[in-house]
């Protein structure tokens, strides 16, 4: 097995691991969304995740020098993209059935393919373009944009998907120069700073009017966590630190359009969590649309594997 193939396999395994982590994150955020505002969930998650990143992951990568970057503007844009994605997706998740929100968010791999052409210069073939088209049809099936069936809140996970896709493509673009630890650290720092600022400015709940469940989730008052909820915040921070590192590693090592379909592992997990934890059973359009989205991604993956196209190139790790 070539060195490039070994790197690709590790990258794809990291993508699968991150999908499992993010599925756990989704169920924990939805579990906490009934009582706590989004900024509080993000802040406490970040306060747990940051020490894990700095005290465990960074030393394993070689020390604090791996956090140095020569691309501060790129990391600032990445932070903006992931903040936008989190606000949109988790607000939608709090107000929609879990499987519906996650299924719509699986437009991310499709948007990644589109953006990889513009920002990375990748050249998808007809099979991958066809997969993008079929996948978007699946998104429309789930969103049901017809009179009396479309819900505006369904746009939130889709906007979140666009934000996540931008993050992943920029991760791929930055990956040759920065370590996976650095790619994970800067968004985590952004979460910590922004959630603290929002909490200080809106934490008294004066902007929560009660007219919109989505806005109330963003703006409701800070409350001290119940003793029975601390385990969820700790688990959220732990999985966020591991999942963020794994997805950064995956997109750093492998072609963006190939990594993305491995994130579909989270879809059956979302259905399972929805049934077991929230007693939410997906309806027929969600099953059908999810099948189109996942099938499109797997066909794209099969085609790339069949052609044995190289998906990564060994790159020296920068210490600058």
C-alpha cells in the first residue's frame, strides 16, 4: 500500500469518527435546548473543550508551536463560517425533528463539491455532478417547498450546511500549512469569545419575546445548570474537541469531495437518537429524501474508488 493511500485511509477513518462525534453533539444540544440558550450551551461546551485541546491534543501533535499560523485572515473567515453554521443548524435542530434537521444539513457534502471547484480547483466528473443534482433533489423532498407544507425554519439547517461546507473547503485550503490542532483551535477560540460576548450582552433575557421558539433559543436568559445536566455539558465539550480535531484532520489529508460522503454515517444515528431519546419518527418524505442524499454521496464515493484516483498527497507539516 502506497504512503498516499495510507494517508487517505486515515483521513477517511477520521471523517467517520467525526461523524459519530457530531451525532452525539446533535443529540446533546437538542436535549439541552429546552432549558438553556444557545450561547450558554456553546460557552460551556467551549470551556470544557478548550482544556482538552490544549492539554491533550496539542501536546500529542508536537507542542504549542503547532498552533502558529501564517494565515490569520483565512482562520478568521473559517471562524465566521462555523459560527454562522452553528447558529443556523442548532437553532433549526432545537425547533425541528432531529432526523429532518440532520437530513437537510447533509446538503453539506453537496455544497462542498460545488465550492471545491471554485476555491480548490478540483475537477469533479460527471458522476459526482450527477450525485450533487440528485442530492439536492433529496433536500427539496425533505423541505417540501409547496403551499401549506414548507416551513421557513427548514431553511436554517440548509444555511448551516452552507456554512459548514465553507468551513470544510477552507480547512482543505489551509491544511497544507497548518496542523490539524491549529485548524481545530481557532474555531474553538472563536466560539469561546463570541458566546461570552453574546452572554454578557443578552444574558438577562430581555430580548426574548416568546414570539418565536427559534429566537428564544438564541436570546433567552442564562440560568445556572441543574445538577443533573452537568454531565451533558461535559460530554458535549469532550465530543466537540475530539470531533473538531478529527474533521480537521480528515479535510487536511483528503480531497474534500471524497471525505464529505463519510459524514453520512450520522444520518442513521440521527434517526436512532430521534426515536430513542425524543420519540420522533421520520415520515415518508424524510426517509425518501435521506435515501436520495445518502445514495448520491455513496455513488460519488464508489466512482472515485473505482477509478483509483489519488485523493491526497503527502505534505510536510509546517512548524511555522
